[in-house]
C-alpha cells in the first residue's frame, strides 16, 4: 500500500467522484477557538467518502471479475458506494448489511440496484456470510476498509486536503478523521505524509467504540467490548484492520474519543452555520474540533465530515434539541 496506488486511484476517479471543498465559518472558529476547516464528504456521491473506495476497487477489477459481480458488507455507506460504482460499471452487486442499519441506507442501497442480505450483528458473522456467498456465486469481495484499492480510493480525499490546505497557506495542522476500521484514516495519512508532511492525521471515534485510539496508545490491536449500541453506526467496527493499523501506527497522531452528545451538537452546528447535513458517525471529527480543543494543537484544524446519510427523524430530533 503506497502513495502511487492513491495517485492511480485518483486518475480512475477523475470525472466520477466529486472534489469536495474545505468549508469554513467564523461561528465555528469562535466555538473552537481556532480556525476550523471542514472537508464535507457528506456531499460526495451516495452521501459519503465511501464512493471513492467503491469506485477505486470496482474499477481495478478485470472485465471477467466485474461481469461475475461483487459482494460487500457494510452498515450502509460502503454498501451504497460499492452499489453505485457497480451499477455504473455494469457489475452485479450483493451487499450484506446489519438489520439495525438506518432504513435510509438499506433503502438507498436497494435503490441503487444491489441485492441486500440482512444479518444480526450480535449473533451472526458477516464474514462467514460473505465467504459463503462469494464461494457459491463466484463474487469478488470488496472489504469496507481492509482492502488496498479501497484504501487507495479513500486516500484521494487526503490528496485534496493537502492541495487545498497549501493553497490556504496552512502548512501545519491536525487533520481529524472520522474513524471506524481505518480505511479513510490510513489513506489520508499516506497522502498527507507524501504531499503535506506538516499535517498530522488523527483518528476520532465515539466513546465506547475507540478501538483505534486504544490500539495506537498501546501499540497493539485492541477490540471493542460491544458491537452495536451507538448512533454512530457508520464507524462502529470491532477492531482496526490488519492493513490499516500498521499504517496508522506509523503515521498518525493520538486518537480522540468523543461522547454521542457532542456528535449531536456538532451535527446541529454544521447545519446551522454551514447548511451541511452530517450523520452522527460523520460528525465525530467536527465534534472533536469544536468541543475537545484541549487535545488539539495549532491555530488551525482540518476535519472530515465523512457521511450525511442520517434518518430524517433522528436529524429532526438533533435540530430540535441543539438547533
């Protein structure tokens, strides 16, 4: 896994993925006590950065592999990214999703033409389900984060951050990344190490599901005691990836964990001051920037808003409580 793969993915994504900007608001700066720049991947195709990895992985397959079809497992955002990429390239797609995933994500994945297989994440093993279906139908598995071409696609986000930060005169800053298994975090870390070494990438997770933070602190892979039970469903994973953790261990700064309440507050702040809709898991980085500034260094901070696929009722409740 290297920067050349990320640059190659950027070439394949050109004309297909949206280049999202860095957004700013003086009101967010005031809350944070420093300059805040937000990378709104919630505006990306399918509502999250996962389209980048999905397109990168499907486009790297052979014609025969695409014709046979692909399979992926996801709580929703990777599902939609792979489903859209597969549809646009004429590849059948089967997506394994937890039954408790937000309804909007399940419906959208089906709407993109994928076959959706639901499972109970507390009692069933998605890896076993995926392996069985792959073997039975000859499908190519596209993992949500522990897959080189997926990491490469997510890393194109980092190339854009590095270029835009340089244009704004920002040479040093913490880059806060919403982190589940580490595909986006490790991809951005590789890109920044190559193109903007003064930008320090730091994973951000919800409290109670901070396996990456604890893994970085101890130097060994840690697991979460629970597999569900957070509104930040998009970034709930059991442990860091086998490919992603060594990259994060080598290139990332310390992790940050934020409470769910701060995620809700950040969702409302993003909507009120930027008119951007962010889902809970996609708001953890902004929550850290706004409400945990004592853990951040420098006069500026860059954070990802990794997804915007939030159920309407949940979002309405957030705006009612914090808007």
